[in-house]
C-alpha cells in the first residue's frame, strides 16, 4: 500500500510538472493587416479595367476588392504575377456600395503582383459609377 501511494504521488507530480500553467493559445490577431494596393474609378456599363501594381514592393498571400461610390457586379479577375503566371478567379457577384469581395488566396503562397484585370458591370445602377479598391494581406 505504501508503494501504491508513493507511485501515485510520483505520477501526479510528473504529470503536473509537465503541464503548462496556462494552455497555449494563439493571439487573436495572427494575420497581418490589410494593405491598400491600388484603385480604379469605373464608369457606366459593361467593361474591363486594370489595376497596375508592378511598382509595389510588398508581396501578398491574399487579396480582396472593396467597392465604394456605387454597387458593382464583378464577373472575373485575372491576377498577373511579377514572374509570370496568371490566376483566373471567377467572382460573379454583385458587391454593394461599401461592400467587399470574399478573400482570395493566391496560388503559391506569398506572391509579387504585376496587375489585376477585372471584368465588371455597372449598368442598371443609379449613378453607374463605382470605385474599385484592391487590398492585400501577407
């Protein structure tokens, strides 16, 4: 019996000795902040435009589009990378004024951008104009 109490106490001390005082928790904000990359004012109708990002020194893992000054229906994005390659992203969504697209993960992780092409429509909206802003995150 004496051996059982001793071994139980020893096991308890062993377990408690290797248990951290506080459980490991990741910080609430583990992702980098969103960084403004560029924007484009777009006019009435169905059209295609480009946001050039070639001089930007930062690399990104994720992108998103924010729309102001009026709603915008975005059909498709083509993300051109600095060292070649294009990622085609079908969006096919109407983004309301003040809204934003889903987060777009870039293929290959951290990438340097050259330009973003996008096809859109403002036809049928009140003023027919929108501002499209491109944001990125590492």
